[in-house]
C-alpha cells in the first residue's frame, strides 16, 4: 500500500491510498490533482471518504464520482453531495480489502467523522479531517469546546503508532503557538526543528503519529499542569477545569500571531 498526501489549494492535503491498482481518496476538495494522480499511477478510484462538509473537502466529489464511478461515504449528519453512504460511530466499511471503523468527532463541525484502520501493513491509520492537526486542532465552527475535547480524548486514546493523516499543512504555525505554551518542552523543540527542515525541503510534515502528538500537542495536553498553568495565566482564575483550559487555548490560538 502507498499513502500519498496530495497538495491542494494553499495548504490542504487530499490523501490517496492505493495498492498499485485500486485507490481511495479522502476529502477531495479539488478533483484535478486526484485525477492527475490516478492517471500518473495507473489507478482506478474505488472509494471517496469524506470527513465533513466544508467546501475544501467536498468540492471535487461530484466530478470524481462522475469520472470514475467511485462510491462515496460521508458523515450521516452533514450535507454531502448525493448520492453517498451515510456513516456514524459504530459503522465500518471495507475498501481495498481494509476495514475502516467510523468515529464521531464533533467540534470543528457538528457531524464530523474520522476513519480508523486498525492495521495497514502492521500499523494503524487515522484519517481525521480537520479535528486533529499536528500540534493543533480544528477551530470550533459548529461545536463546543466540550465536544472537541471529548473528540480529541477519543483520538488520543488510539495506539501510539497510529499514523495521523490530517488535511492541512498547519504544522509550523501550530508549533509556534505550542512553544509559547510549553517553551521548555524538549520534545516539542526537537520536533519543530525536524518539521522546519522538512518544509525547507518542500516535504510534508505529515503524517504525524498519536504518540508524537501526545508529547507535543497542547490541545491533547490540556490536563498537563504546565499547559493548564499557561492557560490560567492567559485566561484568568476562572480557567480551572479541562474544558475551560481547552476553550482558553483554542480562543488564544484563534488570536495568536
């Protein structure tokens, strides 16, 4: 199996997974780079997996379905281009002889889902859309801080070696904020150097891993005393529980320059 992050727009990745003949794509906001990849690699697109309804994730669905006949799966509680198979937590699907379990991860949008494969050539794989980013998380456009924290708690509980395939190259800006929260986190500092090197070479910082994110992502570390202390210093004495810590971090990141 080959996993390819296809750049699109300014900073999106459209994830293609293929076995040399058959392929799936996740969140194809633009059909053109996907069609170019299929032609270049000699692939037949069998499946389109959608995590949420934002245009940069669904904009290429209709064109790809029409061109390839691929089946579309997406969140049951969101408006996805019809026809599609609606999914929610507890559902699973089989694509490319792989089983993907569906997780509900609301917060960024109300019905956001993620796709988790327990074993792809010996390691788990997660397509998480805009819920979890490397060193960050999605903005709260439709959900609450409590919902997003619960969604991230669900993801952080996955095995440490799970590959995290998120859909934006936000890593460097996220790391800048993370270092403001935990300036003495040696793992974070080392990871930032590696990511800066990758971007200087024109290479993606993704996929990350759940284990890596546990060590460096402030939004997964809101219960760590150092992170909570930084949030209280920024947000005031009312920041006392994990949800208020998380909410403070998310609002702080929204305004951070």
